[in-house]
């Protein structure tokens, strides 16, 4: 299984320098589906919602996390758009911290409308009060009618009750619409940001770690495509006929290498206490959205299935995030650590140029993904744990790489903090992203509805078996790429190529390939 | 009783895209295409080998100007052979319970031949006229020839367009004619299928037998409920040892089949819906064998009832598929070799029977089909775990895969001179080496122990890090 992990999409840089091509899920690229011509689309700007449909400006960046600029909605009777699902947003917190929220929105180049959200929130609170007041009046009237009354008095109450009922119906409908509108706007607000994250664009990202050195070659370096051709490892041409561009067959030792990478990675991560999973690769589009991706945007990364509400996953993060949707977990069950193997599918719309050569950017690939659900106070630590696992894996394969703390402009909406690992690819003469680790704190869990109930402190008074009555809290979720097979294949082939055209297989993978040490040219 | 549920990639199950309501869909019958759109009855059987594209029992067509439907691609059908063997073809169609319209095909073919002759005659006349005009002529004579030429040109244009339409119509009808059938294949329906081989015995249990769903629940191996929320029914997560078992099955199967000389592949899982004519040539007529691993996706539309329980019928699964391209004279032998894959099932200790499928159960492409059905004690039935088909030249005529037979080396032939033998169509065969969910059902149900644990068959143990048993997890 070769995996091509196309995780990000930012503007393609010149190849002259060893520029990095971020593949992380950042919002720096807007991806849209074909949209009605009435819409005006611009990079980084958010289209102001008209009150009439159609409206579908959606920002999507795909990777471990993605950017939501506008939620999926239903259109009802040409009125305010109705969100298909509700995120449990903490409006009070937003209002109490609005300066920080505003700065965060600005740092992330997001166009969420904070002022509008606060305005709608206030309106909603007032309307709520009014509705409650009317309800209370109606109850009073109803109670009064229970007693003995003169016919004229009764008639007055009946009138009053009728008026209140009508007024209430109108206000209640307004309240529903207001809540929908509020939800709609608020879903666009990105996650807060870890205080240590550098502010700015790609150039402001901070180097956390660098391991190894660029290998010095004393013979001409080939890229993975040429190596693959000479060793009969891939077929891109046949795949282009059968499926289209950016598809491929893996052949011979490349198949074994893919399986070895997946098996070895799964085994290593399982040793660290993660529960292995395979997942559905077709999911409901609402689950995709709740994880912070946008299936309906133009240039969307997501393949959708005709005449259905289903999509192909771009990462196992989505189906794993969905496992505990709408659930309340016991605190004692946390943390939940999963390592999931799946095939991933990405349209790669909007990605063009030489950065799409060979296995570097493909529509289908195998990936092993780590996913953690934990208590809020533990997520920073687990983020460190995840990046350490990744670095250990890549180090033991002998790769030269750097780990980067991504700047605010490159974070996807769900990510509180994101570390990317970029490995040196001598044939492509650049560092290429092979992995990304994000802490999404409660952004996804508020949308997926994943809570936990904190355990009560044991006291001598508590009854045995009495359920904890502490209020529930939202878990934090994290995700990290353990192995994106195609990018790993690029790394291994290009870094371990030999002058005679063969490729050395790193030690850890050999047991998983029946012990072979080298891929050599086949004798004809 | 032990009814079989075929899962072979045969046309014995029609899988439909959502279709316009004007269509009448029925299992095993082919809807006669109306001459007006919409028309989209597609039979699609998907397999791991994206080397062979989807097989159509009724062709995909484009609709042009509300006229005769145009096939999106052309099969290289041997009309002459069909005409010369029409009784055999008719009997074959009948045996397979299909409604291909053979008489219409032959009629259209004749019409086409005649029209072709007419067109050639007119072309010849037009050339004659054109030649006459090259010489010195009287103005009146020249004028007559110009008139004649003009008339011929118009008449020709009309006839040529008619010819194109006729060719399309012939193609459309002819694509529905199923492959011929191996003489040893029993005629009839499911009950006429013939037992080829039976290996092992049904295990006798001295404790209550559980089905794989219950075993999986107790050992925390699957999650169907979460998958139903996230994706829909008939989806699932595998967990814990089930993940390792899937990986082991795939790895072990690939390794075993590679030992037998098959080239391993992984393939795209998204393919074009229109069959692209892949003008392929096999180098010097060498036979090619592939073993391909992929995830497979099936809508399972129309499948309902208890036969859909648990892992038995799902929308997505992993599969290792074998695919052979060979010379026509070799395909029967390769079919025998492919079915020897039963050895894999034997070495896992599975009790199964191999069946020579009767004509009524063959998909249109299959000349002959062997199914392997394994005993599943929890489901109390034999269930299909593998299918091996010889498609002879049915697929290759549609995919356009030919080979050039090598010339025999002689002392006279020039060095490097290209073979001038005419190209022929290869034969293609496919067989399931491992369909993971069905294998999981087999292994879990057959190797369950009284204490609720499941023994892992020896061959798989090296691929699961040596573990011998799946036991309940302590909480």
C-alpha cells in the first residue's frame, strides 16, 4: 500500500531553493467546489452572507486539520440558512474574552465575523428573556382562568391568552432563526492558539528540532520516479488510462515496502499503548464537517458520492473522530489512544505544478494515523508525546528531517497548535512534509459532541456505585500522522539509493519484508 | 439449509447506480434498450484487479441528439464467428438465462455488410467519375460528370452516416451476448452446479456455537454501531487483534501467491466508469500473472435479509485478487492453477467445497467459474469465500488487449525483424486469493473455543507477531 500523504496545500514555491512545501492542513489555500456564478470568491476573504440562497463560500484546507470558514447549511423557504448540525460553542466565554478572540482571528487571517457573533448573541439573550417573560405571563393567565370567574372577566383572559400565544409563537420562531444564524456565524470562529505559537505566515514558523544531515552523494542523484522506473516499482501511465492523473500502481518490492511500512508503524505505535483500528473509508458528510473539513467548497479536497450524503475520507482522523460522536465518556476511560490504518482519498483540486510530480501528490494513498481523546489538562502533554513518537519513527528509519512549530497563519481552524515534520528528499531537492501533529483541544469535540464525566472524589459518605453527578466537560482531541506511505516511499527511495541503481532497505523494515536488504534491478 | 450466498465478481448480482424510474431492473434479465434515452442499465462487478475494468452486460452509452444510442466504447466482437456458430450461440444464451437478441444482431450484421458493399460501390463510382474528369472533355460532358459526382457525393454522405449508425446499433446489441461456455460446465441453475472437491469436515462442537458477531463483541474486535452512525449500515471498524488478523491475512496471502510467481500490485480504487480502450500489447506473448491488494467498495443494493449479518455482506473490504493474462491455448490450464489457491484455505484449516458453477450462475464474461464455499458454523451455512473465473477473450475484446505471437526462429529470418504474425486477443482470468471479511467470519467461527477465545491458525502466527490466540481483554 503506498500512501501519498498530501496533507496540505499552500501556494507552490519556486524549486530553486530547498523550499519547503507545506502539506499541512492550513487555511492558506481556499479550495472551492464549483459554485454559482453569483458568488464572489477571494483568497482569505469571507463572503458576506446574503439572506437569500444560494450561498456556499467554503474554505477548505485538508490535512490533519482543516479550516472552516462557512458551515454546511440547509436552505429552508428562502429564509435564514439552517445549520445541519450544531456545535456546542461557548458564547459566554467568547464574549468575556473578545479581545483575545479578535486578535486570534486576525493572527490566523480568518474572516470570522466576531462583532456580528457578539451582536447576535446579545440579541438572542434578550429575545430569550422576552420569550420567557411572555411564557410566564401566559402561565399566569392560564392559572387565573382556573378559578371561578365572571363571564366577562373570563372572556378578557381568553383574549389575552390568545394574544400572548400568537406573540409567543412569532417570537419563538424568531428565536429559532436567531439561534441558527448565530450558530452559522460562530462556527467560523477558529480555535484559540497556544501562547508559544509564532504569529505570522509560513516564514514565521519556528524550528523545533532537526535530526540528521543531508546525505552527500558522490554520484548523480535520481528522483524517486526515475528510481521507480528503473526498478519496475510503479506504473503511472497505466493508472492514467484506467483512472486519471495522480493515480498509480505499486509493483513488486514497492508493494512489500508499503505493507512493511504500515505493519511496522502499526506495531511500533501499538507498543506505545495505542489501540489499532481499521476504519470505514466512506463517511457521512456531516462527520467530515464536524471534524473541521468542508466537503462542499469549491476546490474541495473531498470526493463526494453522487445522490448521497456520503464522502470518501481524506484521513482516518475523520472516522476515528466519529467513533465517540455524541457520547459521554467516563473520565477513567481517558485517554483513549487509537492508531488507525486506512486508505485516504483527496481531490487535490487547486494543486498544480512540479510539486505534483510522481508520488508526491496523489489522489489515493495509505496512511497510519494516531488519534487521542483526553482530558483538557493533558492535551499539551499528549501533543508532545505524539510528536516524539513521530520523530522516533523517522529517526529509526534513518531519515534526515526537521520539526516545525507552525505559525498562526498556517494553522487550520481546528488546530490550537501544530507541529509539522519535513524530511529531506534529495531527488526532489527539497524538504517535503511527511507528517503533521495537531492539538485540536475542544474544537472538534464541541462539534462531534464528545464529552466526559469527571469522576467524583471518593468520600466516606458517597454511596457505592452512585453515578458521578459532576457536570460533563468536552474532551480534547489530537491527531498525528504516523506514516503517510507515498511520502515515505519518496524519502526511502531517494535517500537510500545506491550508485548501482539499487535501494537499501532500512533495518527496521527488513523483518516485515521477509528479510530482504535491498531492492535491485530485475534481470530481464 | 446450507444455502450459498455468492459474492463472486460475477454478474450474478446486479449493482446499480441510482437510475431513472423509467427503467425496469431485474436480476439476470437484460432490459432491452429503448431507442430513446435515458438508458443506463449497468452491471458492474468490482474486483481488486483494476487491471480489468468494469464488465458491462449492457453497454454504457452516450445519447446524441435523441437518436440511436452511441456506445461509449467498442468491443472487438467476432461477428463472423457468431454468424457461423449461431446455433451454439443461441443455445448458450438460453442456458445462461439471458435475453441477448441474437437474431437482431445477425440481422443488423447482414444489413451492415450489405450497406458496406453499397458504400464501397458508390465510392468506386465516385472515383471513376473523378478520374474521367481528369481528361479532356466537352463542356456538356464535363457538366454531366459534375452533376453525377455531386449526386454520388450526397448519396454517399447519407449512406456513410447510416453505416455509422448501423455499426453502433450492432455493437450495442452484440455487447450483450455473453461469453461462450466450457463444454464441461453443467447446464441449469444453482442446483445444477457440480461439486469438484470437498476438503475437511464440519467441526463438531461440544458447546454452544456463537456466530462471528457475538464473538467479535465479546473479544472487542469490531464496532458496527459506531460505524452505522459515522457511515451507515454495513460499515464497520475492526479493532485490536482483528486488525492484526486482517494484516496477517493480506500479508500471508500475498507472500504465498508471490511464491507461485505472481507479480504483486496495489491498484487505484477509483477508476473511470467508461471503459477506456487500453491498447495493450503483451511482449512476445508472455503470460502475465498479477496478485493485487486493494480495498473494494460495493453498494450491495438489493441484498437484504439475514444473509447480510455482520461481516458477511459489507460495503467496504480488503481483498487480494489474482489476475492472469495468457495465450488462449493456456487459459484452461491457468484456470486449474488458479483454483489450486484452495491450498491456502486448506492450510488455514478451513473446511470448504469447490463448485463448478452451472450456466445459470455464470456472469456474462465467465467461460467457466469455480466457487469455493467454506463452512461457517455460527451462520450455519456454507458461504462463498472465493471465486475463480476464466473469461477467455470476453474482457480482452473490450479492453483491447492483444498479443503478437512470436515468430518461430528460423535461419532465414533477419535479426531484429518484427514479427509479422497477426495479433490475437489474450485470455484473462481472475480469482479471489483472500476476501478478508469472509475469512474473518470463517476463522472466528471455526476456531472459537469454549472459553470464548479464538485460536489463530499456524500459518498466520508469524504475521501477527507470534500470538496464538485471541482472548478476552481484562477490563
